[in-house]
């Protein structure tokens, strides 16, 4: 069984690689976490975005 998850990510603006990723329960929680993380990063080097993830749970 799998469940769709959303991740709040800090992304290097030049390379597109994820520097920090925090899993969230839904897109609204991820968006709120992105707004909080955006205040903590250098906007010239990094930006935040919500990415879809896939968590797999064994039953």
C-alpha cells in the first residue's frame, strides 16, 4: 500500500538539487513549512518548493 506525500524542500537555485527535505502530511502543511523555511535561507542561492513524494508502507 502506498500513500501520496508532499515534501517541503530547500532547493539550490543554480543546480536544482535538494539541500533539505521535510516530509509533510498534505500540500497545505508543506506550503506553510516552505514559507517558514524561506525566511531562513539566502534567497540569492536557494528557494523553497513543494514536491510530491511517495511513501510506501508495508502491510
